[in-house]
C-alpha cells in the first residue's frame, strides 16, 4: 500500500469514527461508486477526501476538482494528501491550478503544498509561479517564510536561469540566505 494512502486512511478512519461505511469506501475498487461520493449531497468531508484521493491515485480525472479544493484547504494534512494524489493523477490542468493557488495572495497562507506540487510536476507554469510567489514573500515582515523557503528550494531543484535574479534578492534575507546559496549553486551559469 502507498505510504501516503496508508497515512490518509488512518487519519480519516479516526476522523470518521471508523465503521462499516468508512471500511466499505476504503476497500471498494468501484471507481463509479467513489465518483458518486464526490457529487452526492450530504457527504462528509472525510468521505469526499478519501474518494478523491483514491480516484486520483488511480488516474481517474473525475477527482480533479475535489483534489484542487482540498489542495487549498486550511488543514495541512488534507493539502498534502491532495498534492500527492494530484501529482499522480496525470490531469493536464493540474499545473495551471497549482500555479493559480500558489500565486493567490488572498490564500498565501495555504500556498506551501501548491508550491511543492509545482516543483514535483516540473511543468512550464512552475518557474514563473514560484518566482512571483517568492518575490512577494521578500517584502519586509512577510509572515509566510515557509512558503518563501519552499519557493527558494523549488527554484533550485528546477534549476532554471530565470530564477537567478529573485534568488539573488533572497540572499539578503537571513532566513532564506543559506537555501538561496544552495539553489543558486544548482542553476547553471549562462555564458
């Protein structure tokens, strides 16, 4: 069993209180039944999350909208699980959605997992979105240092020369400087 699936299953088993409904949903191989949970009225959040996650791992694109909503949730474990499933879903809309979430200033407190997902996807949208998000985090007294650090590390992992100017700016920020040095070292010098 996928480690992320095991962790999610245990978390949602506790949240749901367990029982026959949970066990049936956790065990079913019927993708239509899982998709029905996503659209049926009155379904608890744990059921929707479990169904979306399992469909995402299976590559069933009916999970896309639910997973994007969970990626933008205030609960970090839900965001992490959604990012994991979205990375495996194979839906071409994923990078665009993650970029929109990562760059949304009204939701920046929840941008950590969209940023990490963009890095994992290595999509064309990743570098511009991470540059935009990081540049905004370099303002004085910005409280979202974890998001800034994820951007710095991600830009280093992506190794794109377009990131060099914003990473140079990050050097002036004590909490980001060490990571920025490492990121810059991973970007090839242009000749």
